[in-house]
C-alpha cells in the first residue's frame, strides 16, 4: 500500500526521533525504526544494547513490540534510520520479524540516514525472498 508524502514524513520523523533514544554504548551504532500499522498509528523503537552483548535488541524489533502492545495488527510501511555514513538495512532477524507482521508480500521498507533523508527504497519481499511465514504452518499437522 502506498502512503502519501505527509504520512511518509511523519513516519520518517518518528524513526529519526526514536534513533535519538538509542542505547548503543557498545557498538556506537544508533538505529531508529518506525512502522505504520494498519490501524493508522505509528509505532517506533530504537536499538537497546546490553553489557551481555547477545541480549541486545534491534530497533525494528522494539518498534514491532510497541505495535503489538499498542494494538496494531499489521505493518503497512517500515522506516529504518541508521548512522549517516551507512545504509542501515534490517538485519536478517529483523527481516523475519517484519515479515511476520507485514500486510503484504511487498510491504515497503524505506531506509534513511540519521537526518531522515531517504537512501534506499525496498520492500520485505526483496529483503527476504522465498520467506517462511505463518502460512507455512497451515495444515502442518495433517501433512505428516
Ligand atoms: N541494529 C538494529 O537495531 N537494527 C538492524 O537491523 C541492524 C543492527 C543494531 C543492533 C546493534 O545494537 C547495533 O545496531 C549494531 O549491530
């Protein structure tokens, strides 16, 4: 689903603001993410690291957690913002998490720099082709 420029700017601003909240003292790599949900609301998240490194959470995962907690039930568009010098595409785990809740096979994923300038427009189908999702589990019990 395409969204208008005003909605896009709100989504980008939410991701940029989320990035400013990043707790990333170990990597120094601050990430912000925002999802527009099918209820029309925007949910944001930042990465939250931990001294026990594997316990860190990605920005996208936290945005999705906020969406679920807030009652949103599907992702219409995702924006991710990373450091200026880099195109911060979602990591593999985050692609799978986005895929779980994406409203469509080609739900847009827009990557911005730290200032909110768009550096890449892609979609979850391109980021995670031939993906495994909830539909794969349909009728799984009868197929043995
Ligand atoms: N990170 C994210 O928040 N999202 C991604 O998709 C890529 C990586 C975070 C995790 C870690 O806190 C830091 O960036 C460096 O990997």
